[in-house]
């Protein structure tokens, strides 16, 4: 009887370890941290929950977007997004093209949204992009 009970407890422990490992591997926050460490792009969002902010990482920087629901011609959609940098002191080297890439990725997921960048990123976007090749 004790051997059967021990085997049952061992089976439960193995199942619990496998479940914990599975939850760890599919954790989106872990994927975000891994992409940040590798300086890759990753977008973490729960599209069904408009009250939950999205996170994205690019070139080792983490950006957070606050979504605001509004109306379009046909439905309720996310119409305004405010994006801020988690560590603004590390923005050195970020270019306008990088910000345009991030905006395109946001617009792929939220096509009706207008994107507003918070300080200090908005200082880079306010000035129009000047192409020196055609002067």
C-alpha cells in the first residue's frame, strides 16, 4: 500500500514539475526579456483586453503603449496609443527610422490608432524628416 501511495505521489510531483516548466517556457514576459537581452524586436499584447498596456522591445529598449478605446465609422476600436520608453536614459542611438519601424508594427496590430510618443521620444519626431540626398 505504501509503495502504491509513493508511486502516486511521485507521479503527481512529475506532473507538477512538467506543468511548471511548460508555464515557464510559454511565459510572454520571459520572451520579452529574452528578446530585450538579444536586442531583437518582440511585441507582447493582449488584444482582447484594451485596458492592458502592450509592451514591445527593440534594440534592447522596452517601450510601453497605453491603448485608448474609441469609435470608428463601423465599430469600437483602439483609436489612440501613447507610447513611452521604460528607460529614456538609454535611448542614445535610436533613430527616426527605428521609431517609424515601431509605429508600423503598432499600426499593423491597430490600424485605426493614432500614435503619440511621450517625452523624450517626441522631441525626435516633432522635427520633419529631412532628406539631404536631394538638396
